[in-house]
C-alpha cells in the first residue's frame, strides 16, 4: 500500500504526491483518505469491492501516458477503466492505480465519409446520440451505459451485429499507449499485427484513448417482444419457433430469446421490416394466439432501442455471469428450461433476477475468416448467457449458492458441446475456467507471441489474461546455441549434479509470465521486523527472524539505521554511486573482468551484460568485490577509481555490523545455547567472509524482453545469508513453498535478508535457500541498481550441520567451505571452475 500524504517533515514526498504532480489540471488523482475515494471505487457490478491506492481521472492523453510512466517508475500495477462495466471487475484492483478515462468524451463525426472518432471515456449512449444526428450508427452493445472501450476491445456485439458485424468489424483504428508509455496507432496500415490483436483482445495489449469507427446508415429499427408464461405449454413452442426461424432468417433480423421472470421471451430487432415481415408476424401471432403478450412491434429510433435494456442492468446491483458459445439446439433449450426451474430459492426473492439469454449471432458476424481478427468465433450462431443479479448488500452464503448454481449450470451446458464451449471475453467471470487463453481458439498462439512483443511483462490483463509466449518470438532469442538446443528446463535440471544441498524443484525460469505455467500469490506480504526489537527483546526478535527464514527464507528489517547509520537518503547516494561506476567505458570495465581460472572461492571482478551466468542470460552487469578489494594497498587492482573504493568500503563495514546480531538470532531460534551461539559466532563470522556485489540493470531492449530473458532469472544464493538494502526500483520475486511466486515489496531505507545454500546445509534443510529472481519491468527504459552483501564462511572452515534433519532425511556430512562453494558455482561458470 502506498503512502498518500506527506506528514510534515517526516516524509518529503510520497509516490502519490509524485503521481499528482504529473497529472494535468484537466485530470485529477483520488487516493485513500480523500473525500471522494469511496465513491470513486464504485463500478457497475456492486458485487466487486476493491480499493486501489489511487484513481487517476485522465483529462487527456498526456495523463494516461504519465500515469503509465509513473506506475512503471514506482513498480505499481495498473487497471484501466472506461465505463466500469467489467463483469469480473478487472477495471479496478486492490493495489496499484486505476487509470479512468471517463472524462475523455470528445466525439467527432465525418458524415461525408461516415467515420466517427470517439475518446475512450464515451459510453454507448454518447456515441449513439452523436451518430444518430447523422442517421448513422455503430453496431455496439445492448445497454447504453456501457463504455465503448471495453466493449469494443473485447469484440463487441449488439442489436445491429447480424446486419453489420461485430463492433471490431467497424473499427478503423485505435490510438493508445503501451505499458512503457509509448504512444502507438494501430490500423490496417500502422502496426497491423497490433491492430489484429486489438480486435478481440485489445484489453490485454494497450491503454486505448481513441477509437475510429466506420458508420452504417441506421436511424431506426423495428422492435418487438413476445412473451408467454412458463406454466403455459406454448412457452416452449415459442422458444423452439424462435430457434428454428433464427437458423435461416435474413441478416437484417435478430431473434434473441430469454428465459426470465418465469416467462419465455423473444425480442426482435430488424433493420428491414418489410423484408422480414412474415417472420415477425409469425412470432407475434403465435404469442397472442397462445395467450401470451406482445409489446411494441413497431418502428422506433435506434437510440431508443439501445436504451431499452438500461433499467434491467442498473449500476450497483451484484452481478454474476457465465457465458458459452455452444451450439444451440432443442436439446440445449430443454436443458436451459430445466436449469432455470432449479435456480436457488434466493433468485425467487424480490429484487433478485435470473436471466438465461440466447443471443442470436451469425449473419455478418460470420462473414469473416476466424483468423481475420483476434476474435475467432466466426462460426457461432448463438451464445448463451446465465445472468444472475441481486441487491447489494445480500447474504454472502446466498450469493455463493447462486454462483455455485450458475457454475454447475454452465458446466451442464458446455458438456453438450465441449469442442465449441468457448467464451466471449466481455462476459468472462473471474473463475479460473473462464481465464483460459483458449477462449481465443486457434488465434491463441499468435496472441501469445504478440503479447510477448508488445506487453512482455503482462501489465494489461483485461477480462481474460494472455500469458506472453516469449520463447516463440522468432529471431530474438538471447540464449547461446547450446542453451537453445537443450532448452531452459533441461538446463535447469542438469545443474542438479552441482548442487551441495537438496533441491527438490529447480526453477531457473524465464522472465515473469514466460513459462506459461506459473502462479502468483498476489496476497503475499513479506514478514517485516523492526530491528529495534533486537535491542529490547532478543528472544522475540530471534523467533520472528527464525520463523521468517524457515517459512520463506526472506524477511524485511526496518530501522537498521540505528546500527548501520544508513537511511533512505543515504541509499539514494549508493544508487547514484553504482550508476556512476557502471558508466565507465566498456574498455575500462573489461580491464577488471572476472578472471578464469578463479583466484578465490568467490570470483570477483566485472561481469558484462548477459555474462553473469553460463546457464541463462541475465540482463544485468555485475561487479563483485571481496575482502582484498578494500585493502588500500591493492584496491587499484579492483577499482577504476579510488573514490568509489573508499565509499563502498565504508558502506560494507557499516552493514557488516548486522552479521553478528542476525547470526545470533538464527542460532538461538535453532535451539543452540547461549554459550554455543557465542562460540560459533566468534569462530565463524567475527569477522565474516563476505563479498559486495554491485548490480546495474540497464534499460531492456524490446528484443531481449520478448526473448524470455530476465533481469536476473531464478536462482538461489550460495551464501550463509544475504544483506540487501531495499533497491530503489522493485522487481524482486520469490518462489514460495507452494510453488507460487510472490513479489517482495520493501520500503525505502529497509533491508532485505535471505538465507542461502550455506545455511540450508548447516541446518539440514530446515532453513532452506529460496529461489528468487528480478523481473523485467514494464517500462523497459527503467534502470535498476542493487548492492547486496553476501555472507559466507571462510574457505578453510568446515560446514558441519548444527541441527539434525527432520523425518527420514539423511544428514549432510561435513564439507570444507571452499569445496562446497566452488562445486555449486560450477553450474554458473562451467565445469572446471572449482579448479583454481
């Protein structure tokens, strides 16, 4: 959670302050604590209650661009909101910011060429009204308070779709911003691959600020609704008649069916009533002759047709929708009637509603190839929607019962035609079954490749997220030929031969999202411990630190400055010194390149970009300095200048003060007596063997981001533990015991501590070495630095486990530290590395 207001002199500027400073006077930022914050978090679906750190009301394109750039610089997630009609609530989140374009409503019409240009904040009623003044329309939606952005980018259908196609079939171009803030135009002539993806999966690729549509000459339509109560046997015949007539009717007629309000209902919309007169009359007469009701059956303005369903889908009610594009047959019809009768008692109560809708597609929707746009369901004649709604608030158990019923009903429906049981992304729920990229059918692989090109870190997730397929981007791999031949999975597991501790699940993965299989625990909060506790209650400090190391291998320490003397502002200077050091010329840096063969167990020196490891290409430059580098008499052999040598010598000395307290706390947690703790610390870590590693993560090229490389791919530290002052730019991720990944968020001035392979060996796997990585940022131009201090045992010391193993595990035998260390690090630097 971000701080939102400065507190006197204690905080000079918060992230939200910096965000506000970037937004134009036409826009605004609403954050926690603001009077309008609660109202700003409301969306159409009242069942969704999420509280982001802030909502940016964009007054124009620059606000969208600057909000995206701010989010990248601050490491914050982004949600996009236009009309707020996202059924699963993907337009808002419990973290990061929402970019809301609802104030951007400008529309321009070119009546001579029948072209409309509309900003992303427009609702359908805004677009409908402006186009109706010129006797034209865009085929978009059935509820006029829906936003044009989400509806269009997901495909978009409406009353006019059979006669004029989907909304995306009338889309000529979009203008928007990629995750890094780059402005792009996508059309048939500009970025055509992106334009292909935008038409059906656009929510997953960019923040669109402007749409350009082709208009169609429509000013009025013929509309009518026929209904028969379900207790009348003719109700089934009405639905069957609608089904039969829908299979061969002209494209100018849409025949939608509904089961709702204990009635069978058929709604008609026609742009050529004379050509469809016989079909319209057949339905009207059947309903009246069977004791049913008919409404309207007359020509009305198209804008009135669009507004006709508004009251049936009001803002603020709770909604849950399941949708499928299975083949609609009489068998399916009978199943739908049966399911409706089995709906929960809750959905019989006043204020609740259960609608089973059968939307009539086909016509012009199907007159395109499945791979012409990302929206692929071009052979679909109908889609079935199960729409439940209820007042807010309502009892949670009854809401969950309703959702479970809808899920069960959906499963029954899709089992009738599993090969065609694809969903419409605009009707996707948050259920895992709806979050499959297979929703785009045969177009899914291409979408994943394009995702890797345009949004490799998956910033834009839409109603159905697309995982970037970084491995499939041709011509951009940065892996060496041997690695490409073996594959990253095989390379990962081939390292097991080098491990000095048990590694049950090696995960040297591609960058975030590239494996296509990983899961994120977005609710994970890293254990944060106040270092002051060490002074006031050593036992409690020991218990907290030890448990964190045993549970995840990571924790964050606050208020270490009282021992180290380093505050958040001092770490700003550290960041600047690292940047300056790595700005040295390439030839200068190469003079200090890490040597082969090695000269010590820790191979110090400069490692070039993509050269820090032999098993995967990390997008980082590294510079490692161990004890000799801080000896003034030989420092010139390791540093290009004496000034950084002196600066980092003091930096290391200040942070080594943490080693003894941390070691004492861990050993106490493991059950060693106070005398054993004192003796072990005195012999092993006073003073400690250590190395400073300075990391410089330069801007990432688009090719590298798409290749599957990462800033620092999955690995475990070959250390006792690591002391890492919180980097200015986040990106650190850890692998939890349940196999999910979690993001480590650490406030400025804090210090991250994690255990390594030495500790795992010493504790017979009780305190394990945790896999972690540094993710590629969404803003590829973003520079990141870090300055971890690795703590080891001295080379000649023996690693003899301190505690017995749990269960039936075999205890580790004693091993000399240098042999342990170099055997493991051979996996990074190649066989033979352990030989000096």
